C-alpha cells in the first residue's frame, strides 16, 4: 500500500525575494564564460537556472568538501552541452572549482571542458555530451542504489543506503532512441528514487522542435509506468520546489520513477534573444550581455558575484552536516553489524576482496582441470564456467544479457534473476535487459559510476555496433565494466552475414583504453575474465566463440605471459617463421604448424588473446614474443590491425560472411590449416630470396 512521508525543502529558509537573483547568478556565470571562450551553449544554463536553484538549494543531498561520500544524491546533467550550468553550481556551492577555472572554460587543461568530464572536475558524476546517455547512466545509478539498499539496509536500523538520483534532460535526450530503452526499463524496475527534470523549451539547434518532435511526452512516460508531474513553470522556483517535494514523497516500491516536465524559455533572462535558437550554441555577444545584466539590475565586471550572494549559495556547512548525520548511521552499523559494514565499505570503495588472488587462481585452475579432463568447449561456455567460480565468491559481480542469456551464457548457478514488481524487490544477480544493447551498456556505466558493483553484460559481437558509443564512454571515463560478446566470427555459422562479425574485433581494438580479449580456449578465457576484473581503471570486452575450440596445455610461464596479452604457444629453436593468431584461429595455426613440421619447416606459434594489452608492453618483451623471423597472422576478420606487428602476410576476411555451417565457411573463405601452411611457406621463401639479393 502506498505511503507518503513528510518532505522538507530547504528553500523555506531562503527569502523568496532572493530566488531570482540566486538563479541569475548562474545565468551571469554562464553568459560570461561562454563569451570569454567565444564558444559554448548559454541557452540551456539560462533556461534551467531556476530549476537548478530549486534542486540544489532545496533538495540535493551533497557535500562539496567530500564529493565522493557514498550516500550522497547523484546529479546527472544529461544535456551536457549546458555544462556551464553545472560548473556554476559546483563553483557557487563550494566545490574545488575556483573562479579562475570558470574563466578558462573550454580552454586546454582546464577543469571546465566543453562537456562535463567525470574524474576531471570534482562533483561531476558522469561524462555527458552524447545525448541520452546521461539519462541512461542515471537509471544505472538508481538501480545500483536500489540493489545496495536491499543488500545492506537492515530492519530496525537506520538506512545505510538511502539517496536519490536526479537528472536534467532536454528535448535531444528524449529524441535519442536510448531514452526509450532505459526509461522503459526504469519504469519496469519501479525506480522510485529516480527523478528526472525535463527542460521542455521546444528548441534545438535547428530551431523549433515541433517540426520533428511532436511526441506527447507525458503520455509516453505514463505508459512506461512513470509518475509524471506537470507541465509546470520552469522559471518559478517555488513551483519546481513543490514538484520536487511531491516527487520525493513517493518512494514506495509500487511507485515508478518520476518525470517533472518544466516549461522553459531557452536563454531565459536574455534581453532580446530569450527564446531564440541562437542562444543554444552561440555566445550572446557583449552588447546582449550588457543589456541582460542591466535588465537584471546586475552590476560589476564579468564573472563578478557579490560576496553576499556567494554566502547564500555556499553549501559547505550544510554538506558537512548531512554527511555527519550519515556518519552516525555508520557508527550504528559498526556497533550492530560490523562485518556487514566492512563489506559495504569495501564494495563502494571499488577495492577487490583480500582473497581476490586466490579466487582468480581458482578460476584459472578450474579451467586447466577441465582442459586436462578433455572438456572441449566453446569459449562462451568456458566463460560461464569461469563465472561459476567467480560469481559466488565475488558479490560485486552483477551480470546480464540483452535477451540472449541462453546464447551468451552470462548466468551462473543460483545467481537468481533480478525482479522488481509491485511486491517489491526479488534479489538476483542476473539482469534481463531485453533487446536493448545500447541501453544495457549505458546502464552498466551508471552502475559502475555509482560504485558497489562490477557490471557485465552480454550480446552477440555483431550487435556491439548498437552499444558502441556507450563502450566508448566507459573507456573515456575509465570505468570497470565488462562486455561479453559471443558469436565472435563466421564460426557462428548458419545465421549468416547479418550476425557474423567481420570488422568488429578490429573496430573495438581502435577504442583507446578498451581492453579487447579474444581467448582461444578455457584457460585463456579464465585469464581474460580475471584480468578484466582486476583492471580497475577501464572497461574490457571479451569476444567469445559459439563453436568448440581446441584444448591448450599452458604451463605457469605461459599463463603469466598470456596475462600480458600474448605469448609463445608453440616454439622451435630453429623456427623459420612466427604465426600469430587469436581466438578460434589459434587452433588453425597450431594445425598448420604440424603440417609444416611434417615437411621440416619449424615455426613459432604466438597466441595473442589481447592485442590491446600486448601493445602496452615494453618493446623488448614484444620483440621477444613475436620473434625476429617472418611473421604471418590469421584471424577470421578484417586483417588491417595485424600489419602493425610487421607481418609479411595476413590471412583474414575482407568481405561479409555467408549462411552455412561453420566448417563449410572456414573452408569456403580459405581459413584452413592447409592454406595457412602454404602462405607461411611462401613467406619464408620470399624472405630467403630477399635475404640473398
């Protein structure tokens, strides 16, 4: 049954006559910074200034002196082009963002880049700019809060986890398709502590959006299962305050997230340009700024904020107070539930448990034992076997799949399926994301940013295209998220070229700070998984086969070398060439080496499960692994990325696939041991002739 609680707003402590001047302070900083940079977006910060004032001064629970304390509210600026609104809020509230940084807006090495960047500016919860993804991150953050609360809060004790996630969004965020994916899920999950404030100004870069965006937004979100408030006047801080009180009053599990529709005027406050698309992405101009300040009765030089106004905005004392209140909650848990508290603190710190090395070793040893027993499996199945060891031992892990659980094999025994319905939360560590690859990836980013979880999610490798920009954002933000991409080549067979990835491995390897793994067997798969989890400052992608692969026998030295991205799988003192391979093609390389040995042509075979990691090794070690003889590579994909290793030849695919069984396709495209052996012989012959000339 729905219950409500009394919600207090801190705006009641502020003289209402100060509401508009305090919002104008944000407008002034935005106008002046964009003008100084001669670049930027003043329209949204000016249009949302009153909304931002009502939220940050009336409701937001945060501490400028401690931006990362675990129970703070999360604030996401999804319409990140309006970054000066956030920078103004952080500066005035008392975060470590001095006025000089605002004066350096959009300049090299400043902490005020064109779009907010997580990890660069204190108080920025996520990097935003690609529209809709900040909203998706907010859904992930709200889900993380809900799951952590269910796991760590105890009846009879004050709540250890109890905070809201707020997001500002614009028309562009709702036009992006990802908004449908994630808002549908948020409604299904009934994330009642997610509150989204919509800047409904009807303007985008090209002008009035009514010509290309005529959705009934309120009806749309009600259909998702959201609560909808408004439209309200977004320039009436008291109206926004009342809407926030109403939104925060409903936090029961049967209630969904809340959308507050705020009707605004882009560039509100500007003397003559308010409401114009020109204010979206252009400086107002000195004359317009002067006229605007005069209309606001605002005197002083550029960036000048009166000291009395700064005192009204400062949140440091209140922030310390709310964090101290939470510290008292920690003291209660320390006395009543010390082990639980220690576990919680480890989780939200992102640090792996003390016995992590032993857990990782068990996963690799288990794979080795399965190999020794002759268990020849696809690497997607090997991945599930690894999860069966890691999952029960590592509570941080939470997985999922975009409607392909039975194919991706991202679940493990007793993991349970996450279910949130009118009866509340049913615990589970596997999430059914539905057919929402992009939304899944961006939600995982939000969960990782929130802290407390190591999220992973699965789909077919060819559908990484749908999720690609969220992968890029994870790499840009250096977040530990793990993507399980199965069906990694033409080896998936009969589904044909729409499902057979050709360029995808090479394409993913181009993303800076994304570790791409394409393991060749169960042991390499275990090494890939443990390396991805151990890596704290970047995402990983595991590219896994549908078809069974040959079994490898790796000694301790080879396992260690594999964790550096590549290693010598088979060698000969008098090797005449090196064959480089990844994933399922390593088996072809080893078979080709056998054929060559039969005609007295010894070769080295190098397995490269992660070229991303290998490329970060020192040059001497890389040369030691690759060898000084001619190099030939094989991979069932575009060959372009292999040439950087000094290959004389690359056996790959430069065309799309076909529909047929896997073995037929490999034969059809010439990806066979016999063909590879012949190419190696030709390279050796060519190299020998070149050496004699």
